[in-house]
């Protein structure tokens, strides 16, 4: 169901703006469970679905939306519990990868997106997007991949201690929800070029209290590391399926200073997608689209236009 008026969470957070380079009026979709999901629907043309990760929101994709919306239709959801979407407690929503994929499926159906899409993914957006593609692989026309994963943690890559703390220890949950350590740390250490203060405030705006940070910690706790973890089968299946996209145009933009999605993950994608166009930057971090928007936005636009 389309909600024509801003939800309470949209109104609350938009009042904290305006946010730099975010001139959009978000739409909202009320799911069957009554929760409202915020999303951008900008432009007309071939559909590009942009999926953010943790702890960002649709704001991360703003410059790419601005660079594409004159020729493409950009669908950019805020995952439940993130951005301008509702932030229910555990009794109101199951914070798992399966829920994210189901949310995406319902949202795209609601938006009338039933044909081919270009899938643009970052961070957890990769597992959500490629998880959705397990049932819709024939609809993936192109791929735009930015510092993410679509397969289990590589054997040669240890889980960073920061993620281990947040995933497995009560202290980690307290630091993430009480001190905003995860979102705050990402905004400071996920870039090589320090963010302008107003951009940093915009990235952090949705995560301004204990309740609003629930999804931030639940994402970390849902990281699949072994069989039996709730998301393991989906990520394992997505990894096995990844080489089947090698016949489709793929663009990889990568910040090599990312301490999580580092060269091990980049190698996983280039091995599976050997024909991909790769733009890797020694002087960019996890938020590669913040560090390198001036190079990446026109490069992605050119990639889409010619493919």
C-alpha cells in the first residue's frame, strides 16, 4: 500500500535536514505487517535498483541517483530499521537476511518493477541483492558492485575483531546501540577523505538513539560464518550462483583501504566475473562512493549507457 503522506519516522528525520545533495522526496510503502519502508523512486527509463548496506541508508547513493535520473529509473530502498524506514523492535520485525529479501521483493512488486533491472549493491546490499536474484536471476541485466560480498567469508580472510565484538559479545551490542560506535566509526574510518561535517551528520542522522540503532546491531549479529547460521544457506547459494552472471555486463568499483571488504573479496568477484570492468582505488575506503564519486558516477553512467 502506498502511503501518500510521510510516515512519522520520515517526517522526524527529514526535519533534521536538509541533507546535502539529497533533494529527493522519499516515497513510502506499507508492508502487510504494517511497517512503513521508505524508498526513492527517481527518473524514468531502465530500472537501476540500488541497495545500501550497514550502517548507511539511501543517502549513500545520492550522487549516483543525481547522475542517472535523467535517463534511468532509480529505485533506492532504505532497509527496514535503516534510514527513513520504520525501526521496530524485535517483537515487530525479524531482522534477518530472509526478511530483507522478502521486503525487496514486495517493494519492487509494489513499484511495478517486473522486468529487467540493473542491480547496484554495496556492503550488505550485495547479500540482499544476490539473495533476491536467487529467484530472479533472469531479470538481472547488469551488475554494479561496490565493496560488498555475495559469498561466504573467504578462508584467507579473518573476521575483523570489530565485527566479532559486535556479533558475539553483549559489550559489542552496547557499544553499537549505546555509543553509536558502528555508524560513527564507519563515518570516520570508512573513508580516506574526511567527510564534510554536514555529510557526516546526514549519514548518521537516522541512528540517533538506542532504538534507532537496532538494525545496525542486528545486521552485524546476522553475519553468516558457518552452516547453521540463519543466513548461511542463502549466502552459500549466492556464491555458487555468482559465476553464472559472467555473461552479463558488470562494473566493479572498489576501495582497497576497506578493512572488511578488502582484496580477498575483490578477488572473489573478479574470479567469478572475469569480464567485469574494474575500477579499484588505492586511496579509497569502504564508502568508496564517498571517496570517489567524481570518478565513479560518470564511469558508471558510461558503463550503463554503452551496455
